[in-house]
């Protein structure tokens, strides 16, 4: 599974990348503090984007629209601090996960999202 991480907090982003890279079938193909570089992602296929909800809503919408235009079947999971953030649902977002989730919770959420994608 090809994954992109877009997260403003560098330490959190690099930590998440390290943790998820330990999972055999997860490949972090790109990580950034914003979505400006989505066009430069070399992979022809992205399965999942983990997107920092604390990025300005306008920028989140732009990132989501760019991603869906390029990878029509991409799934997007928002990285949030509070459940209330999810209530500000953005079009095209599949689900959310709390930033303080455990490795197991991240793996389960990603696998659940992957299974739902395969059913479509």
C-alpha cells in the first residue's frame, strides 16, 4: 500500500513515517509539511493520504481536490486532535484518526480503509 503523509509537525510526521514503515506492506512514498509537492510524487499510484487537519481548511480542500484529480480512488484519512475536527468534514475525506493513536490503531484504521476500498 502506497501512503503519503502530509503533516505540518516535522517530528510527528517523521515519527509516523518511521512507525508505519515498519509494517511490511506499507510504503511511505512521500511526506511533506504541505501539499505543494503532490505533483512531484513519482509513484503512479497512491492508495492513501494521511492529512493533517490543522492545515488551513482552504489548503486541505486544495490538497484533497488535487489528490482526487490525480488518483481517483485515493482514500484520505484526517489526522485530528479532537473528534469535533471531524465534524468539519471535508468533501472527499474517508475517515479520521486521532493523532495520539497507537501504532496498532493506525494499522487497524489503514487496513479497514484498504478493505473498504477493495469492496468498492
